[in-house]
């Protein structure tokens, strides 16, 4: 389950970012923005100790 942790959240964030047709984001931009939003969510849920971030090869 750890491989899919927060998968729906990441998909929702990516959907929001890619739905905006006025911004052309590179893979690095998308990765940075998804990680930023995930870290914001982590701050909101203080009880959570582990949070997976998106990485690309």
C-alpha cells in the first residue's frame, strides 16, 4: 500500500495543474508544484509522520 499512498491526492493535484490550459508546465515544474502542495497538506495534518513525494527518473 505504501506505493499507492496518496495516489488519489497526487492525481487530483495533477488534474488541477494540467486543467489550466494557459500554463505550460515542464515535468520539473509539475513535480515541484505537486511536492509543494503535498507538503502543505502535511502541515495541515500534523498527526501524520510519513508523506510520500513524487519523484521522477
